[in-house]
C-alpha cells in the first residue's frame, strides 16, 4: 500500500509537469496490481486523453464502481477535459450518494462559479463550509464567489478568517489584497499583495527576493533594479513610477528591466532586457506603495508619459469622427469571458452618422469558454465595415502612432486601454461587472488615467447597456465639436 501511495504521488507530480506518458506508465502498473484503484484509474484516463488515446474504457470501468468516490473522480476527469456540464453531473451524483462530504460540494461550487452561476456556487460552498468549517480552500472559494457578486465585505471577513487559521496562506492574502484594492483601500491592500511572489509560480523565482526593496532609505550610489511583471498592460500602467523614484533618489543608480518590445514607448534612461547586478530590486507595481503615495497622490502626479511624435496618416478620413475599437483581450486570461465581448455589439456605434471605425484588435483567435461547448468567434459581424489596423500594429511604437491620430479609443480591459490612457488620448473603457482591481467598484473616473472614462456593466455579462451608454456619449461628443 505504501508503494502504491508513493507511485500515485509521483503520477500527480508528473501530471503537473505534463509528462503524460510517464503518468500513463505509472498508473497502468498500479492498475495491474489493484484494478479498482480509483486514483490511478482517474490519472490514467486523464493521461490517455491528453495523449489522444482511448481513455473511455477506463472511464467505463470507473462508472461501474458507482460510489461517492468514483463519481467524484469522474467529475474531476470531465473537469480536466473542460466538459463542465458532465463535471457538474458527476459531482451532483457524488453528493446524492453521500451529501455529508465537503469535497464534492466544493467541487460542484467551483463548476457553478466557472459558468457564472454564482448564487448556486455560494450555496454549494456554504454547504461544504457547514461540513468542514475551517477548511481553507473551501473558505477561499466561498470568499471568491462573494467577490464575484460584489459582496466584498463578506469576502474580506472570510479571507481574514483564513489568514487567522493560517497566516502563510498566500492565496488568501492575495485575494484579500484584491478586495481592499477594489474598495480603494490601497494602504491596506499592498501588504497582502506582497504575497503574490510566493503564490504565483511565474513570479516566485523571477528576481532574488532577498534583495527586495521595501521602502527603506537607500544610500547614494547604491543600485536598484526595477522589474515589470504580469501582462503588458501592467507594465504600461506602472512604469511611470520609475521617474517618481528617481525624483526622490536622484543619486541612486537605477536600472529598469523592461520587455524589449516596450522600450520604445518610454523616455526612461538605463533600461535593460536582462537581470544585472544590483543592491535592491522592486516591482514597478510596488513603487507607489513604497514611495508612500496614496490614491490622491497617484492621481495628481499623472501626466501623459507615452509620447510618440509619429502620427498615422488619416487624411482620407479628415471629415470623419475616427474611433479605434478593441473588443477582446488575451484568450488565456482567467477572466477572458468576463472581460471580452463580441464585435457585433459595436453595430450600434457603427450606425452613428459620420463615424469611421478602426480595428485595434490584434488577437483574433477564437475563444473556448467554460460554459460554451463550441469555440466562439468574437470577431464576426456581418454588418460592420471598418478599417483593419492590426496589420500595421507591428510594434508598440506603430500602435501608439495609430492611436495618436484617432479622435477616440473604445476598449475593453486590455493593453490598448492602458496605452491609450498613458498617451492621454480620449478613451472609453468598457469594464466588466467584476472589474480588475485597479478600476475599483464605482465611478466613471479612475486614479490612473484622467483621459479614460469608464463605462461599467450594471449586471454580469450585459455589454449591451454599456454600448448604449457609450453611444449616447459619442452623440453628445459629436454635437459639441
């Protein structure tokens, strides 16, 4: 039995590394010794599916067992292959067999949350919590579902409880930081946000954390390395604060590690594309916190910081009101289904007289969202005829020159929104019901970009009302020209 446990643990580790052939081999050996070992059957089915091999003979073997455990593993299998509806079916079966075990309730809640049935998810997590009141992952899931419903105070209360149970629960700290950010409580949020370096694998080994600057005074002549993290939008948003640091510490040597493709946008000396020797390092996202800025200071210190002299030639459209649009973000983003919308929604904008639309949409890949069986083509519209600028967006400098000549940019929460705001261009941001933390929960204005006006969903998934509000505003804009 001990050998089988070790083998299964090894198989899980191989699965994380996507070494599917190794997983298959380990599990097939276990199944020879123990034909009804559900964990190995489950792992074998997943590995075979990932290797495009027939896995359903094993799935049928799991079905024949028909226990709480077998249905729970079937739910996990269909979750792995992104069949949410079948996953829900088998987790429900598991609960019917034994409603007193918390795992299936929690798993079912996660599936309801994935398909935006948040109230059902909350009920599942509450039932799981009733069975196991101090289980950290259940509490974090419940807090997340409350946050999805914008019940932020409830989320904060639960996450604070998790941190009392386990002060080193990095996930709870990061989620709590998002909650405080959304409430514009930045001084409370940032200490918890520091746990992201331990929570996210992509950040944990990026830069030597033993040299992390934490706001202490730096002696003249010392060298600090600032680095960007996460997406392009995050880099564009926070890179401005390097200059604020230099104003405070003019005799400290500053190097900024920045993606090579972005370096053309910023007037920052001593940029680098590789990690160099340094005394301190700091993420650009943390600079305003360690400089002691509050929300008012962040807002008041803004001035356009991306300046491109080059301007795209729009002379053919000099009599038109020129609007650049971007309707979708990164398909890999965990909240892509919340943040992105269909191009067809812009038909209402397209109908406005004297309007000319220019596509700033670079990524035209089809999307695979949890609640849709088929891929979604967000770029389809039979009625909109617009100018496709994506073929000219070969560099960020070219993209900025295209934005430079427009009258207005309309964008969902993408790097285009951040670039346009950094340039001081008139911009209308389309913000989902549950927004990214930097936009807060309310209001049309934001602390980051004075030229960006936010148009928010008033109910989850409803972009039509956002477009209607923008349409009214554009008509007013044109009438005032």
